[in-house]
């Protein structure tokens, strides 16, 4: 879509011109934030002499915004786009179910080769479907079918995530459930809305309890036990909680040495290796850090601080803030389509920030690509919708 969009700049300006100052301001927020992230990141990379592989992570932020030209030139409607997202969520669950139940794969990995980006991205699809199911004004003879498909997509995406066993995205299930609950009960009495939200939370807990033990209950038990054991002894006993506690401890030590501009990707890795070699858990940690391509701390903020210091962390924050601000002004728009799309755009930010608590979001291609593609597509769809509303009926 991005490469195709390069050939549709002129058609985009003709068919869907940016005439309204408010939408121009939103695009400035979005592209400005991406530009800050790229320019600061590249600048720090050059300053530290980072290897060529470091700059790969900036490609989606530079190339993917061109997708908007294709969407504007074709004057795309949001309805088929949402249907496609729902089909993706259902497909994700189908693959996850097949891998878990028939192939004997302990944690579903989809086509990503890793359960974490697969499970967390499935949650994002579920969030889009859930908000669309309660907010988007589907019209026409197939409106009820489209809404039913959205509900199915929300359930399927959540199910795919559970089958992935990715604990880092489980909190997002509650964020989505509570958000959709309150959105769908806006006209209810306050106490009823709270009860409904509580019921959704309970339903998610029950769903987790009913899921295969090895992807939910066993992982929670092992994580709690490992984390508590690390707090008492400092030993890594499993590859999730205690592992991350140790990674974060060593990462914080690296950050404290050069807090403002960081060590750079190579320097941070070398220093991290030196500290890890002194830890009794070095053998286990080395399995996660065999590659020097990207320096992850299994935490978005800590990883940014290690490589780029406070300056680099602020650039990462800009990449999140710009998406929130781009959609903020449209959250209460009178048009139901625009309001729904803006809500989805804003919901993306806390979801990916939550992912970033236990994984480097922008350090993984699936995460950063989907994040940028969704943000650009949603704002482009809002742009097209605004243009249609300006046209005489």
C-alpha cells in the first residue's frame, strides 16, 4: 500500500484535498511526532556510530504515511476496512486454535514465529472490532451482519491472544473490555455501567480459567512463583517474570552510567554483556541476547534509555503522543463514523504502551509496522469521511 501510494499523490490532492484546518492540524501532529522520533533516533544513531541494522526500525515511520495518499485517492470507506480487520481477527483465532489443538504447539505463534507479537497484535484487532461493534454506524442491508462480524472479531482476537499465552498483553484484554463496556452503556445509569464493566472483567477471568492450562493458568502460576523467588534470592528460575526482573535490573545499571544520550546500540549491548557476565543468571540471559541487531530490555522505555538516554526516550514518547493528539480532537465529533474511528485511534496508544511494559514495541517489526499502518489508515479514513460530509447531497 505504501509503495502504491507513492504513485497517487496527485489523485489524493484532487479527490480528497485537505481543506479543513482541523484535519490539517491532526496530520501535523501525527507526521510531526513521527518526524521527531526518526530525526532524533537517526541523529543519536549517527552520534553513537550505530550499525546499519539499527536504522531499519525507522522505515515504517518514513514510508507508511504514504499509505494515506492511496486511501485518499481511492476515497476508501471505513466499513470494508473494518470488515477486513474482523476477518483478520477470526483468521488469527483459526490459526491459533489449529496450532494449539492439532499441531501441539504450546503457545500459538501465527505466522510471526513468536507468540508475543502474534498474541498482542491479535488483541489490537480485537480492540478495533470491539469498538466498531458498539460505536460504528453500519448501514445498508448487511448492517446487522457486519455488526455481528465485529463482535465475532472481538471475541476471536481475544481468544487468539489467550492461546498465544502472551502474558504481556493480557492487561489489554481488561482495557478493551472495560472501554467497550462503558462505550456500549453510555445511556445507562452509572451503577449499571459499573456493574456491566465488572461483569466483563469477570467474563475475561472466567475465559482465562477455561483456556488450556498451559497457556494461561500454568503461566500465571510459574510467573508469580518465579517473580517471588527472584525478589527473595535474585535467581532466574523461569523465562518470563524472574527473567525480566533481572533484565530490568541490569538495564537500569546501564542507563545510570550514561543517562542523557545513552550508550548507542552497540555500546549498550557490550556494557550489558559485561554486567550480565557477572550475574549468576548469565547463561539464561544470553539466550535472549544472542543478537546485536537491536538492543531490547523487554521494556520500551528502558530500552530507549539504554540506547539513547533521556533524549532517545523523549523521542519514543513523541511517537506515542502524536497518535493520541492526532485523534483527540475528533473523539466527540457529531458524526458517528468519525467518532468511532477516533476512539479506535486513541485506544491504540494505551494498548501499545501496555505492551511496552514487557517488550520493546518499536524493536519488533510486526509491532511497529502495524502501529504506524493503523494510525495512518485511521486518520486517512477520517479525512475521506470529512471530505464526503463537505460535499452537497
